[in-house]
C-alpha cells in the first residue's frame, strides 16, 4: 500500500482562505472561521460570519463539497493549531474559508475519499501530531505549513476509505442529532416549567411578587422557611475509609459520596443514581451524619458553579468540600423544589474573588 504526501500537487490542490475585501467590486458571502470547527472533524454552521469579499476571488476560492479545511493559525494556551474539518454544506449558499485557514481539495477522486482524508488528518491532530509543527507569535499559534504538507496519507483501497468514512461520519451525525433532540427537549421542558410556575396547572390568575409573577393562590416563602442549606457531618474522606456495616439489611442504608464530577456521569442528569463512592452504613449513623434522600445538591466553590448544575439524591449522601445541599422541609415536595431550582442561577449568589464561592 502506497502513501501520498499532502504536497503532491497531482493529488491535492491547496486553496488559500480570504477575509474582508479591500478592492472592489465587493460581494457579501459567508466565510467559515476557526470558531466553526466543531472539534469532531466536522463543521458547525450555527455562527457563520458574512463578509464583503473581493469579487475576483469567487471563482477560485469558493468552497466545494468534500473540501478539507485546515486551521493554519489560531489554537490557544491549551489547544494546538492544526484542526481539520470536512466541508459538507447544508444549504445552497456560497462559502469561503477565512485567511487563518487553508483548504485541501482532492484532485484524484478515484484514489482518495474526502471524508477519509479529513478523518485521517483529524485523527493525527487528536494524536498530537501538529504540536511539533507549530510556531507561536504574539500569542497566536501558527502551523508550520511546509512541514505539515509532508504528512503522508495511506492510500487504502477506495472502497475501504468510503466504508470507514461513511461509518464514522454516520455515527457522528447521529450523535449530533441526539444532542439537538436533547437540547430541544430541555427547551420545551423549561418552557413548560415556566408556564407552570407563573400560571399554575389550570391557567390561574396571576399576581406580582418579589420573585416574579405567580398564581394568585400561591404564597412566597424564604428558602430557609421551608428548607435547610447543609453540609454533611461525615466528610467524604471519612466515608472513603468507613467499613461497610455488618448490620442486617433492614438496619443498613446505601450511602453515596458526592463530588462535582459525579454530576457529569451519564444517567445522573437529574437524579444521582451512580457515584464513584458508595458504602452501606448503619441507618442510625446515616441519620445523624449524612444528608437524607431528596436532597438537592450543587457545586459551592470553584469554576463548576458557572455550570449551574443541580442534582437530586434518592438515597443518603455525604458531600465533598466543594458540594453543598438543600434539604426540603415537610411542607414542600423535593422534586417540586428541585424544578424551581432550575430557574435559579447560582452565579447570582456567588462571591467574587480568585476562587468563586457561593454566599450561603
């Protein structure tokens, strides 16, 4: 099996990017920038800039389906330059790439599949191949283009390339669609909750309150009148070293240790069903030293506050020092209070300073 370098002009054509035109005539068009790289070898078309570009470039630099856009300048303190993305337009607009990018166009279509090339270059980027091919100037990372073009692409049989590209791109497209459906569902959920908390379940008359409009028959109470803000008497470290109880099952309870990272596990989007630390403790000990089921937990210090994540527990729990909880009283349903918290932005009660921290 042979390999072909990217600087082989019989197989690959290089097309420079562009920016705002200086010489007329000018024409408005869409230009893809580094911000449109989705990070998965594909492009994000949600925020495409429209610029006035020189008309003379339209014929030679317009992007075509199957073009591969390479990030030549950009990156960041922790992000190398050199991302690759396949151009697959979703509409009939004309697109160009910005002057911080260069486009690779495949000349020999019977030899190479564009999706395969894009995925191969993206995989090299993820593997750190471009980190040794960059130069930093005034805070911007620049790709050593001459060295980059020496990268050789294995020329697998075209059918294998097509199958590989179809499989990976298909999976990524399905994942994107799932993300879109999830975002749509969350937007519908927020809209429904907003309607319930302002109009009630039966479209009731409203009244203005200090926290906004709400059904006329509802009352407003301070949080500390119907719930407790707590940390746990038992520390996370103490739970780590605690022995599982030898009590009979009816006298033992499941206790989970909660860190901010546990909120990110799949399946924990609402209720914390799984954490890295779990023990079986005596029920009496849990009652005195742990937070009860139905506690609403969220980050209390650090950058995680900005994520505004809240979770609900369904068993006894112990908190890491970076976590705090709200225990509902008997007059309020835990799930009702949890849903109300979804409208509350934790950043609004965060103390400023080097390390963000909630103001209890």
